């Protein structure tokens, strides 16, 4: 028997509880109370369709759920929408590789951020719009934009408009890089500030502590890299309005014997 999605089970439980309290309580009444069309709700409960993306958070707030149940409800909803195994990764050769010669671009977060602004829908690239969107001074914006142009990562098209020269770029991996070290330090410091500045629904900070066999470390790093690329593919399409930073941390907490 196929296991039912948690949020569907919880909707059924809430309806059942209402009907126990009031035998005359109908599916239509339940749909009214959670502000969801009755036919849509009926199909969801029968497993014939999913909960509409734009309605998920409103529905969960209208149900009498514990904080844990709310978390599981939303988590199961998002899991039902996306299967990571279905996401295909672009061939590695398709991504332009930045090496240490691009030190400033790699080390300073503003460069990547400005590059990704080119992917936003209806966003007009100017010093003023970039400065406002990323909360940068105009002078800093001009410097970063100049760096990107000088590196050939931003070019001018036939219409005189600035565009990205490469749709995808990446850095080297498992090669010691001062630029990457500086970039990681900046990302950690930015993350500390974002914990206080950004509402929890717009950020995700998580960690897992696990005992490992060091022989499996290369496999673990490979899976993390694959996950990053699948995230890029997942977010490649859609109505892009903002630029986010994804940082994954995986490091030893113990003093490893092999490093002594």
C-alpha cells in the first residue's frame, strides 16, 4: 500500500475531527473554513491532485495544528512538489570555470550577485538599479561592474546592452585557492547577519552532526556538489525577482588522526 502524503493525511484528520464534533459538518463547510474550493479539496483528499502552491501556507495557518505538525505539513507539501531524482544536471563542460586569475570576482560576493541580477525578469541593469537592489554604494557598484567587464564575464551585445557572457560559471574544486577561502569567509559573515535580518520563511540554515568513515568523505563531497547543481537547475526557470546565496557547510568537529 502506497504511503499517503503527510499533508493529505492531516487534512483528512482535521476534517474527521470536525465531523466528530459536529456530524452535520460537511466537506463544503471544511473547504469554506480553510478557504479552498470544494472541488479542489475533494480531489486533494482523493489523491487526484496536489494542494495549489499559492494556497499551501494559507491553508496550514487556518488548521489547528501544533508547531511540529505545521512544519511537517509544509515540508511534506514541498517534497510532494519536487523529486530531486527527476532534476537533470547540465554537463560540466557547459559551465565556464573561474580560476585564481579572477581573484576579485571569486573572493568578493558582489560580483556573483551582480551577474545573477541579469537573470531577473524585467530588471533593467543600471548603476542605480543595481545599487538599490543589492544595497551597495554607487561607487562600489561601478567598481564591481567594471571588474566583470574587464574579466569578460559581462559583454555588450549588438544593441549596446550589457549581458552575461556565460550562462553558467563555476570555480575549481579540491584545489587550494586564496580567493575561495576569502569568499567562504565573506559568506559566513553575511550568513551571521542574515540570521538576524531575514525572516525564517525566506532563509534556511541547517546542520547535521554525524560520525563518519573518512573513506566516504569524497563520496559525501560529490553528493553535496550534485545537490548544488540540482538546486541551480530547479531554480533556473520561473519569475526571478531576487538573488539568493546557497552555502552548504560540512566539516570535521573531531581532531582527525589522519591529519596528525
